[in-house]
């Protein structure tokens, strides 16, 4: 539901959408950043390269869990 709600808010003109990475973010219930961007690309020209999100996710995982490999 979080992605659908966020897409609707973007469709209605929201200036920004709060998202999380692996469920870590400002509030519970916010949608995952990658999922939102992936879904938003069908409706909007996001100008976001999903490879950049993946690179940040990899850095995020390495920072929190340096012993974990190939989580993504």
C-alpha cells in the first residue's frame, strides 16, 4: 500500500515522497525507495538511474554489515 499511496500523492503533485531503504527511514510505513522509483517510472520521467540506488544500497549494506556479501 505504501508504494500505491506514494504514487497517488506524486500524481496529485506532492513535491517529495519520503522513502526508506531496507525498511530503515524516518517513519514506519514509508515505501521502499527502489520500489517507488521502479513503479514511478511507468508514470513519470523520474530522471533517476536505478543503478545509483543499487550502488547506495550496496554501500548501505557494507556499512551496516561489512561481513555480509551478495545480499542484493
